C-alpha cells in the first residue's frame, strides 16, 4: 500500500471512531443516583409529543434492564398513566422539575385501564422494567439527570 492509501485508511478509521463515539454519547440517557451512592444508567426513548406520550410502551413485549421510556411534559402537574395494551409490568417513576423523584408506581399491572398516579406534581415520568426500582434501590428523593435529552420543543 502506498503512503496516500495509508493516510486515507487512517482518516477513514478516525472518522469512523469519532462517529461511533458521537452516536454513543448523543443517545438519550437517564442517570438515577441512589441514596447508597450507586448510579443507574438507562438508555431511553423520549416521548415529547402528545402522540408519543399516548402510544408510550403499548404493544411492547420486551424492555431491557437498561432501557426505558422518558415522558416529557410541558408543565409540572399530577400526571396519570394507564397500562392499556401494555403486556409488560412496568415501574413508573415520577420526577419533578427539580429532577428529584417524587413517587413511584411499582409493578403496574399489564393491560389495566385503571389510572395510575402519585399525589405529587411531576414534569417527567420514566417507565422501566417492572420490579427494577426495588431491585436497584430507586426511591423517592433520589436525584436524576438527563443526557442527550432536549427539553426544547416539548408539546402539549
């Protein structure tokens, strides 16, 4: 291989590496800090429009331990959810504007149309695999941070 071909391969390799790192960093994540000092990192899908919030995790048959869906609302308030058409048990983690967990619904019953909420206002709700909150020590008062999540353009 000549010198020009070697340089091209080097440039292609560096660009590929950079693009891979950028893709990893830019994927939306929620990090929960527990009282024991552990951090749980979850890759999330973001539901920031009425249509996405309405669909949620309906019809999903699998959700990994490191995955979830983050619902973004334009205003803080008492949020209500149901499990219609959702075959998986879920934990619903309600998060206030101050990025602290204000309440959790544990093991929401699949396919239920009963409204689920906590009494404290929240602006964000994170749905994760049912039972994971207790297993990982997630509780009200834990702090949360978002990476790769834009709060711009959240629609009513």
